């Protein structure tokens, strides 16, 4: 205790000594990063930090004439751990802005925590639960990535109309983010006339044997997999080993490099999988191709993926929101960050994918969604975008009151509303 | 021996009483507050839960892995019944009623665990309590109607205590410290009562105690009830500290953390729980700053390993051994 204290004080003292002789330089902006470096989404969290580091290196850690100090913290996808780390970032490390967290339940916990803060801002990392911003939003919580429901825009209609599939089995994690994804899929699919059977499993499940046995015995037309991280890997591995051969539809964090880069039998069944989300490995857009090229140059030899993951791009998008706003106010965070938060709410910029990003009245992103297919290209599986919907908002471009009336996504309310009269 | 323990405990308590003030002198205001609430306060709260394990281990000889789950029962009872929690499950009670109800629920759960585990010892007791803890954890995690599944119940902000807001770091700290102090001295008192002496007799030789005419089983179950009460107090404080509770707070990781705290501190005396939990909380919070952020769990593991290797009876044992080496006077 005393050791760290004295070391900390000594370091701060040294820092002060070094800083004083310099000409009136403004104090650095302290940016806290929170991602899951442990637990089921560890690979996604690492990639989030990779994309943040790459962007900060590109701008030489400076924006609006102020240096940015980036302080990393790690959680494990549990709400209470994320909360403890966020408290440490705010109170001990004295950060001005938190960039994070990565997963759904953590996002809701931090949204609630942000309410207790004044003069601090939390900008989401990659969490995608709908209710984080849709219901009871917090005035200093901003999200520049689209949410799990938005990511499914267009997929349900594609499966029903283009692929002609009438009933599906849905396997999904039993918490906020998959609820949002299933909700988004079902709204279109059920409204078109489709039927769904749901199989829920808690986050951190490793054995999906009984669910897979039931699915393989049933005569559904396709399987929708809304797992991610290690759960997704476990499910797909076991599904492949059990000889599963139904057409596969996937949630947004399933058809992703964090999955395709892992070795195992799952890669065989994943080719041909249809999915939707805010990114794809191959998008017909020059700024995205440049971004992927930069990512590969920077990270391919340091443990990075063949192309950035969804979590990496979400962190980069949210960081871009922060940097855009900081540039707009010239790095000025005074007045309890009021001007900065106004600039955040008004920020308009392009995400790495080339998609336009702006915020709605709940400080939630409106942006583009891609429909993708996993294809074998250059000798490896890649997620290829073949369709793109521009400017999808949080209520899937339906009237907000009607959308809110559908209720909060949950296991008991998976969004399966039959066609209206 | 006993009076010396009391003296040291009183000294420790006095030190903890003035710690917030000392921290304010040494650190900037917001950091002092962080240390008060999130290192010392959190350490004390988890120390209470760890002490329920240490109590059973020291005086009964039972290593129960169900204590975090029992604390969680209190936390969930509070979250289910108190007004203002999100989502509203039952609601309708103020903190004045919900907190006693929560502690009662934990005590009952402690008795149930004791009753189920009453015939087992050693590794079998460990396994049966672990199985109970994991069973309840899985049930809570998958039940939406009562426990809201993986996300748990949030917005348990805590009561106003005599006009002071519980969310104030110092109010929280002194309530946690007061609770811990009362429970700690309560345990020291309890083990000197006839009940406590019989309990220690059962630990050392259950057959002989039975031959003397004492009912071994009910005593063991009652000990689990007392431990449940202690864990319940900790569970209520932990839930308010975390502004809610989710299954992750009572899962395998949390269960093992409580065991680690107890072992780091030493299972020889209830004070070990607090020593262990403060050390654990410190490393849990700061290892990422001291060591590589992507590998900080390694540091926590190494610290644990070193303590257990050098001193199988935890930091308490290390202290005793040090005293013996230096003076060799009255080693325990």
C-alpha cells in the first residue's frame, strides 16, 4: 500500500517537474478505456483497444491542441466488475471521458452510473443493448455505434422473402444484447409471416449438446445463431461436430473475424452464412479498404485479425465521435463539459466503414447497416457485404411511439409480432 | 491472549476510524474518497462476507463455499422487495423493512445449507456447499420472473441514514465499518459463550462432545445460521455498494474470491478475513496499474501463490512467525 502510494506520488512529482519548464502547455485530456480483456469477449476487447491505439497513434495523441492520455481498464462482461473499473477510472485515475464498455449488461450498468456523475462523459465502446439509450437514457451517455436491434435491419425480410424460409430456430444468449438482436430479426421475420422457436442459454455456456440435438431433430428451415465470443465458438464447434447442416443465419458478432480467425471445425459450416451488422470484412468502399489496409499493416504481426472485428470498429467509431467533438470545441472541457457534450450530440462524421454517423435525441447513433454473406476469398473465409441500408435509426425507421409500444426486448418479449391486421 | 487480541483489534478499529481523515491529508480529495469507499469500504464489506467463512472454518472446522451465495440471497431479497429497484419485481417495502427481511432470508438460507451439509466433513462439505452455491447461481441466472436473469436487478441505491445519503462515500464507509466492528466483536463474544465452546469442541472431537450429551447436529446447523446472518449483512452492504446485484456477483468467480480472501488473511482468526479482503481488494484494483493491463490476473495469482507458499496459514500466520523469529516470546 505504502509502496504504491509513494511510487505514485513520486511519479506524479516527476511528471510535475518535467511539465513546469515547458511553455504554457495545456493539461492533457484524460481518456479512460474500458473493454473486456477477460471472460467470453476477451478477443473482442483486445481488438477494441487495438483500433483505439491505432487511431491515437495516427493523430499523434493530440486533438484540439491538447494531448490525450489513454488509460486502459479491463472487465469481464459482468456488470459489477465494469462498474468497479469505471469508478476507478473516474475517481482514482481522474479521467474526463470513459470510452467503453463492450457488452450489453455492462452498458446498462454504466449508463446508470453516468447519471451519478457531473462534469464527466461516458461514450459507449461496443455494447449494443437497445434499452441503454432507448429507454431511460442518461444525458451524459453517448453511443456512436448502432445497437443490436438496428444491426438486424433487413435480415428478417431477406430470410423470408429472398431465401423463402418460413420457420427458423433461434439460438441466443440469455441477456440484453441478444434480446435486442432477436427482437430486431423477429420484428421483420414474424411480421412477414415467419415462425420462430427460441433456444436461450446464459452467457458463458460451454455445452450446447441438448439444444443442438433438438434443433437437428426438428424440421426448421434455417438456424439463426445469435451467440458471440467463446459461447459462439463453442456452439458452432459443437454444431459442426454434430453434423448440423441447416442453412445458417447469424447475429452480428457471430459472423465476425473474432470467430472466423479461430481455428476449428466451425469454419467449415460457416461458409455461406448470412448475417447483418454495422461492418463486413469486404465492403465496396474506398475508405474502408484503406482502413483495413492500415489495420493489417499495424496489427497482423502483433496478434491482430485478418481484418478488424466488429468490436474494434465500434470502439473506433465511438472514438471518432469523441475526437470530432473535441476538435469542434478545441479541446475545451470546461463548464462541466457542457460545450463538449453539445458538440458530441451534434457530431457528424464518417465511421471507418464509410458510413455516415449522427446522433438522435437520445444520443444514439443513426447509421448504415450491411447484409453480408460469408464467402471463401483469397483462401480464407471473409464476411462480404452484398446489400446496404442507409441511415437506420434506433426504431428501425418506424414511428418511435409505435416501436416503444412493442415493449422492452426480453426473453419473454422477443419481438415476434404477427402481421398487423 | 484474549485481552491482547482485543487490544490489537481495538487499535485496528481506531486506525480504520481515522483512515478517511489520514487519506484526506495525504491525497487529493477525489482520490482520498476513492480510497475510502472503493478500497477500504469495499474491502470491509467483502471482509464481512469472508468472515462468515472464517468463523465457520476457525471455530467449527467447516470450509463452506456457499457463503457468497448466502450473501447473494440477502442481496436479491433486498433488491426484490425494496422500492425503487429496476425492474420492479415485488417492491412495496422501504429499506427499513427490506434490509431486516434480507438478513433474515440469508440466515434461513444459512440454516438450510447447514442442514443439508450436516453429515459431511472436509472435502465432501466443500463439494456439497459448492454444488449448492452453483445450483442457486444457475437458477438465479436463468430465472427472469424473480431475478431478471443475467442482468440482475439494479438501482438499489440504499437508504438515507438519519438524513445522510448512503451514496456519500464517508457515510457508506462508516456504516460498513460499524457493521463490521459489531459483527467482529460479536463473533469474539459468541465463541466464548457455552454455544461457542461446544462448537469448538465439535471441531476438535465430535464424538466426545456427543458423548457428553450435546446434540452435535443442531449445533452445526446453528453455526451455519450465524454465518448466514453475517454473510447476509455483508450481502446487503455489497448490493447497495454495487447499486444492484447480478448473478456475476455470486458466481464461481465471486465464490472463489471470498475463499482467496480468507486464505490470504489466514483461517486462524476472524480478523484474517478483513486483512485478506483488504489485500485482495488492493491488488484487484491496482494490479492493472502496477502490471501489464492485459495480464494483471497473473499478478493476483502470483501474490496469492507467494502468500500461501511462504505462509500456509495466511498473513496472520506470517505475522505470528515473524514475532516468534524476532522475540520468541509468547508465540501462540
